[in-house]
C-alpha cells in the first residue's frame, strides 16, 4: 500500500468470529484489509471486541476498494 492511500472503515464486527469471516470474505475477493484497534485490544487484554479505552475494532480497506468491499459484505 502506498503512503498516500486512504483507508476507509467498511465494517465494525460484533465479535471475533464475525471479524474473521469478513476478513476471509475480503481476502477471497483479493481485497487487502486492515484491522484498526485489534493490537490495542490485545495490549489491554480485552476479550471482547470493544474496550472503552481502545475503541471498537474496525475493518478497513483502501479507498479504491471500499465500494467493492461494501457491496461484497452487504451481499452476504
């Protein structure tokens, strides 16, 4: 990913299983995804996907892939 690419949040999963399913779905369509706040959650030791201090986990893609990713997620 180039340094000037903007990341867009396309999904906020309700749990870890949903996060993994969405990431696999995007991967199968060759859409590179990034997970925001997952590392912070691990540092805090949160077992849930939301911790007040860290914020919700967000699945993000490059701006150029956002429309395709959202359509794919919504089709499932």
